[in-house]
C-alpha cells in the first residue's frame, strides 16, 4: 500500500505517518519549502517538496500506484492578518489537491481514495452537542478558520461530483505526542507561570493516536462523501488546565475568567494590532472559540470506523508532557522530572 500525506510536519500528520509505516505502508510525505523535516527524516519516509497553491507541483509530487491521499495539512491561523493566506491554504489548496488526486487516480488501474482531515470547526458554533446531522453553520467570515474549513470541504465535494472517492474526518481538540505548538503552548505557559487566565469554555478532547488510526480506518471502511466526527473526552478548560498544572508541578488554577472580559480584552488588542500590524496574544477569533462549549459526538465513527474513545484526559496530557520533556522542550521540577521518565 502506498500513501501520500500532506501536513506530515505537524503533530497529527507525524502520528499518522508513524502508524502507516507500522502497518507496512510506503509513505510519501509532502512538505513546503523551508519546512522542518527532521522528524519525517527520522521516521524514514520519502520526502517531496510541493505547494498546495501550485497544482502542477502537486501533480508532479503524487507517486505512481497510489492507494490513498491523506490531506492533513491546514492553516489554523486565528487572526484577520493571516486570513488571505489561510483562504489560499485551506480552500484553494484543498481544491487543488483534490483535483490533482482525482486526475491521478483516474489514470491508475486500481482506484485510490482521498481522506481529508477537516475539523469540528466546519460545523460552526452550536449550543448543543454536534453530530454529523448538525447543520454546518460556519458562515461568518469573522470566524475565518471555521469559515474556511467548511469551504474546504465544499471544494473537495466539487471533485467528488466529478468522480473522486473522498471521506471527511472532523476531529475536535487533539492531544498527544509530537505537539509543539497547539496545546503544548499551555504546558509552557503554566510551567513558566505565564498563564494569563482560564477561559470559561469547554470542548471534546481526543487522543492523537486514535485520531490517526481513524484516518486509516476511514480509508478502509468510510463511506464516500461521509463526515465522521472524532471527539472523545468532554471537559471544561478549567479541568483541562488543572490537569496540565498537576502534570508540571504547578498550583492548579481556581477559577475562570469571565467570557465578557476575555472578549473585551481581545477587542482592545485587535484594535491595537490595526496600528502595529502585529498579531495580538488573544484575538477575537480565539476569544470566541475559548469562551464557548464545542463538543461533538463520535458515535458514527465508533460504529463505522472502530474509533476508540477510552483515553482519559490525564493519559492524553501525560503523553504530551512526556514527549515534550524527552525532547528537551519542557523543564519540570525534579520530582516531576523523575515521574515522567
């Protein structure tokens, strides 16, 4: 089996590639010019440089006798200053790759399949738990990441209409090893006593290894054109941050910051950024996401993909912490350092 993976330099992509290799797949990992490919080189995959903005480079990058394209790459920017590039990466880029894959698969004897990593964000904000039957409400361009994830799916669906076999996965908040920039930032802030406050929102947290496994299962068992929400353990951000504090040997936060205060601070910082041109620490987009309840239901993924939801929040976060410590990215007090070895 041969797979082509985008986003392999990210932490979900790296976990997916690791599992594909363990299953005996041959993997070609696409990367952008200038990307850090150190981990991919350690994993031992074939590397190819290409750009989602350049469909000809994608056509040239796709290897022969290809079974699956796993499109994991995404621009997760949450600041209006990056919106134009985010549109190109998420919407135009996804459409380009889907088109190139459809053309490529059409020239093969055996069909291939396109597995797209979307996001729970494509469904927008709901008051109730999100299922695959929920309407996709991400239609406000002010919440640009959500806006582009819905439209990235639409761009791929245009190619499904032309004959592409594609499946969509919609993970919630992913936690686990190889994370340097997502929830890992919370570890760094708490360990360095720089946490400005705890937002009052909540979410569904999923183990990165199980999310990666669900991608492989989607290739094997998913329905063409179907969405699969990948959720897991539901928790408030207060519980989430408290668990991290315990794992790094810091006092647990005792209360949340009111939503109106976080949103007001984001509005002020956003106004300042219009003069400075620099991305603020908290943007209106981030404030909106962190002050809401965004939880999903994985029943369909469990039923059809065999997705497993049994990882506790502490187990997921401990894996993330231990990897950061092993890489020398996170320093712990002596007693916690010994416990993580």
